C-alpha cells in the first residue's frame, strides 16, 4: 500500500498539485451543471456534463499537462447522459453516443480534437441493431449489441482494437428466446479477458423480475467461468475486470445494503470485500446510484450513500487495497435531509481516484442526493485523492 508521501508525489507528477494533504481531496474542475460520469486516464481526466437534467450532454477533458478544461465541441448529444464513457487511455477516449438521428454508436475519439472513428452503430433496418453497453481497457474495446439474424433476435458480445477499427470479433452470440435472455453489461481487461452480465427473465418487469442473473467470464483461451450467479430479489449492479481479478456488487430489491465481492481469477477464490449501504429508493436502481466497483490493479473504489439516524445523509467514496483488505474512506461528506448533495461513481487509475460531486442550490430530494437529477440549479466539482 502506498503511503501519504508516495501518493503526494504521484499527485504532483500528474500535475494535480500538493496543496492539500494526500488524504484531502483536491478540486480539479468546478462547473455549473450535473456530472455523473468521470474517467481518469493516464494523461487526462474526461467527464460528461449535463447542463440540466433534460440535457444536452457535453464531454469535457482536463489534460494533466495543461491543467485547463477543454470542451470536446464535436462530441455532444441531446438529453442527459446520452453519452456513456467506456474508457480513456493516452489520447483515445471510447464512448457510446446517441446521435441526432436517434441511433447510438460505439466510437473512439482522438483527443484533443475528438476526431471520431466509428466501431459500430445502431440501425433502423430489418436487422434493427441496438447498442446495449460498452467497455474499454486501453485500445481494447468490448460492447454488447442486439440484432435480428435469420429471423431470430440475438445478443452479441463484440471485441475490437481501436488501432485496427475495421476488424472486430464476435465472442458470444446468444439467442434472446423471445426476450427471456438478455445480455445487459460488459467489461474487459488488458489481457483479453471479457466478462458480461446475463439476465434470464422468468416474469415481471425486465429490470427487476424474479429471474436469474449471471456474471460470466470468458478467458483468453476461449473457456468460460461463472463468476456470480444470483436470482430472485438479488441483482448484479456493476462489475469490473483486471488481469488477476474480477469485482462486482450485488443489490437486493428489499434492502438498502450492497455486497461488494472479489474473485481471484487464477485460484478461483471468492471473498466478500464490503457490505456497503445505498440509502436505496425503490424503482431507481441500477444506475449511477448504487455502489459500482472500479478496479485498477489491486485498488478498488466505489460510491456509498448512507441514511443517518437524524434522517440526514452521508455520501462518500470508499477504497480498498485488496491484498490486505483494509477499507478506507477517501471521502465522507454530510448531506441535509432535503438531499442537496450527490457524489457520483468514482474511477481509479494507479493509486489515485477521481469522482464528481454535485451540489444543488435548492432541495433535491431523492432525485438530487440519490440519483443526481434534481431540477434545482447545480454546480459540480471534479475531485481527486489518493485511493489507498
């Protein structure tokens, strides 16, 4: 585990400054509007800014070298969070974008000009292709799409390398069986491992039916392993993947708890890392509002929001150095009963985490503090601190 002096040196080397103690978050950017998504790359930070809960969405970046925030003016979309960031390394940003034609695409963007290379796009033809989810690790991208092939609706997990964008590989083709089977999430690492979330519906609404959900790993040799298998009121909220380990979080319909797990890929050993809290509101999750684990090497971070005894709230960011299992509070901040504060999901690279913190000018209720979508005027700070 890195000590305070090492973390402070790392912050200075990245151009983040050392004006506060290593344990005190530093403000990188302050803007009006709402931010739910931030990615920390090795050369810059990128985020999606919603000017209001109804949009539009903008993408901004802050290179470490210049310390200036730059809007990627060629990368925008109507609506809030209609752009989903998938990965950021070197000068390449990968994202899914909802276009003005109503069709979503998976693309890589070369910074700072945001020159676009399209990897895949939805269609309105007989195939009716739709993009479901995407993730990137460096230049390696994976995404989930659904389309009609030979009269049958299928889900596919596709991989590609942004350095060879015209080449892609389908590593899974799953018949949807009349919408009984869905593939709803994907994650990949730098070694070629890919994981996806599969939902088997037996009744009720799609998001929270009484079916079964599985997190499935496909190794580089083509073999698969089930990392997590849950059913009933339990759901796989989020996951992440590295060469040596996978992490994921589980939530229940009938509980404010969330369970964060780790599995070592070589030995298969599984352990419970943390029983987290969500201050859950029925019908809201999953989204940006539950613990969504993010992994970088042995360091893991996630967001927690807890309701206190006096009906106020505590919001913050937790981290753990997985080899010793010690959970540390990177950020813990108080919110009022009327919920004017929203701390978004953190991202981590190396020993440094980054996350958004939204403050609403008026009462936000659960739409503000829990989901970050209150109608009151908002200001966002992008914060960073050592993760362990």
